[in-house]
């Protein structure tokens, strides 16, 4: 059973579309607002290590600023022929703000914490 630990994203959420870096629980992540939805994904491109929060959103895909590789925001899958993906994290909107969920690590489950 994988329980999620929810962390509040400590930002003022802007209206409209954006791509920006966030820091949550010691992790640098990429927050994307697109078509009235929020997405949180890893912040490095698996292709060449580009910083995805320096990229942009195009037709539901996050585009890496280095080589313009694209990743589907709903699935994390790279465009056809890329053969890679980015890690996605669940997002919840609560009355007091935006939250991202992390799976509790098996080490913490085993040893507590």
C-alpha cells in the first residue's frame, strides 16, 4: 500500500499559464499551469539534463529548453521516438492552497518516519 504524503506548495498561484521551478521537501520540481490544470513533474530532462522549468508548454506538452524534447503533461511520456518519460506527481487543490503528493519511501515505512 503506497500512502502519499502531501506537501503544501509554498507559492502564490498565478492566474493563466506558466512553467516555473518550485522547491518542495528538498526537491527541485517543475510546476506547470496549463488549461486550468496544475501539473508537478521532475525538473530535469532525462534526455540531456536540461532544466524543464526553463521550458514552455505547447499543446499539453512540456518542452525542454535545450533540445526541445517534449513530454506529455498527463502521462509523462516523451514524444513518439524519444523512448523516455518524466516523473509526475499528484496535485490537489485545497482551500488553503496547492499540494503535491510524494509516495512514502519503503525505508521510512520499514524503519518509521
